């Protein structure tokens, strides 16, 4: 059988709980077809508290050698004073996305049959957000002057390069061309004029290569109106790193909740492994109680299978998840959901 060599990073909070179910489903669906090698890495806020390590160079180099990375979530509870806010997010998660050049952060939103939406009349929700993954205000390109004084000045500069914008915009057009042929650029070029115009000009230039794709533009604030009042209008949304973060939590909320939202951090040039993770975080408020929904992690594992060319296996996981969601009645434990989906794909 084909060998697949995965790194598994369970992380903090509910990360280990949901990742265990994703691994369970991966093992069940691949069975004897795949020689699945898993290497678990201890990383995250708890690991930092125990060791002082965020993401050592040696670990990063070992992570590079895998075919793909399955990741849970990291992060401390917002009120936890033992760990500086942003340390793990920046020095582990963003460092990983940047170092492995995960320039496409792909997040699908689909309202599955039988799933309640908080929207009274949601219509058909089936769109993808192509979120830029390596630039924007996430690059740590900021600083502070006169910290702690009444004259303090803090900046966070948004970095946007022609190369970085063009490659993610081209990816989004390519996805739209094999979907419903509609791309929406979400930005704020009425205020963010330099970056906004780079994004707008790039969309217009790349559009010429995709005559079959219609494109439009929404300012991010208005886009949030339509995400709630008319989500069916969206097919592919392309946007920057920070807008994409915010848009995709709302997108998750309107399409069945954060417990169902999967994501892929893709290095589309395949110069380093891609990483698959639920959109949600470590959810300290529910951690350790076996009440987290592992579906987002399981659907992220399906995206991993598809990225590695195991399309039939990915489709089996997605079909099993869809059936599981449609049959839901009451609350089930994290492991019970994983067991049911694993049994369905075996
Ligand atoms: P969160 O996504 O962890 O939680 C938001 C809310 O959604 C919480 O009420 C939580 O209980 C609920 N929730 C999340 N996942 C769920 C699931 N699978 N099933 C049921 N309910 C679920 O966001 P937060 O509270 O803002 O962040 C907590 C920590 O996670 C912070 O340290 C943050 O930095 C970090 N974080 C990490 C990632 C990541 O690792 N990719 C993503 C987001 C947040
Ligand atoms: C996400 C998270 C991360 C992000 C944080 C934890 C750095 O919110 O994956 O959506 O903002 O990208
Ligand atoms: Mn987020």
C-alpha cells in the first residue's frame, strides 16, 4: 500500500480531543489501502509552559519532512496570565504557516441538510473563502513607542506584496472556475487605499485569464450584511489574512456552527507540507469535558486526504459526516461522534 507520513499536532484545550477523533476516522477510512505513519508532536501553550519552547528550528525542520500536518488548536484561555497573549499564536501557529508558505487558507462554508442555521431563511449556503495566509497585518510588522505612557503609539502594518496577492487571487479564480464561476473580492479599498487598490487591480488583471468567472467587489462591512441576509450570493470569496479570519468565523456561524468548520492551510506550490485544522481554537471554556464537536477536525482530515490525492477516501469521509449530521438528535460526546463516523467509513 501507499505510505503516507503525517505529523499530528494535537495542541491545547479541545485540540487533543478533536484530533483523536480525526485520527480515528483517518485510520478507519484508509484501512489496508494506505500505510499510515503518524508522528505526534507536543507543541502549544501547555508545551511552552512545560519547556519554554514555542517552535524550535529543529522541530520545524522535522515537520517539513512529512507529507502533511494534521493540527488541532493551540492557545491559552483569554484570562490566563501564565502565558503572554499572542505568544503561541505568533511564535508557533503563524510561524508555521509563514515558514511552510501556506499562502492559501481555504475555508468552506456549506449548510448541510438538516442543520439548523441561526438565519431564519438561509437559502443555499455553499461558498468557499480563500483567505490569504502569509501576509496582511499578521506579519508582526508593527511596534510601539513610549509604551505605557499617555503618549504611547502602537502600529501594526499590513504587508501586501504583488506576488503574495497575485498567487492567492489566481488560486481563487481557479477554484471559482470549477465551481459556480463567481468570485467576490472582499476588502476595504475606500479606507485602505494602498493595499485595497493592489488587491482590486490584481483581481481585474487575473480576471482576464478566467473569462468564465464573473467577479464583483464588496467592502468588508457590506459583505457582512450579505453574509447574514443573502449568503447564497457567494461562491468564492477572496480576501486578506485578517478580513479572512473574521469572515470565516461568521461564515461558520451561519452555516451550522464553528464545530463544523474545516480548513486547509495550503502550500499550493508543494514546496512544503500543507496543514489541516479546524477553524476553531482551543475552546478553553469546554476543554476536557468531551463535549466539543470533532466534526470540523474530521472534515479537515478529509481535506488532507483530498490534498494527497486520496479523493475517494475523502469523499467517503464527507458523505459519512453529512449522514451523521443529518441524523443528529441530541448531544453526544466527542468520542461518540468520532466512533460513529469511523464506523461508517470502515
Ligand atoms: P474558540 O474557537 O476556541 O472558541 C469560541 C467559542 O466556540 C467557544 O465558546 C467554544 O466553546 C466554541 N467552540 C469552538 N470549537 C468548538 C467545537 N469543536 N465544538 C463546540 N464548540 C466549540 O475561540 P477563542 O475562545 O477566541 O480562543 C480560544 C483560544 O484558542 C485562544 O488562545 C485563541 O488564540 C486560540 N485560537 C487558536 C486557533 C488555532 O489554533 N487555529 C484558532 C482560533 C483561536
Ligand atoms: C484562526 C485563528 C488564528 C488566526 C489565530 C489563533 C492566530 O484565529 O486560525 O482562525 O487568526 O489565523
Ligand atoms: Mn480565527
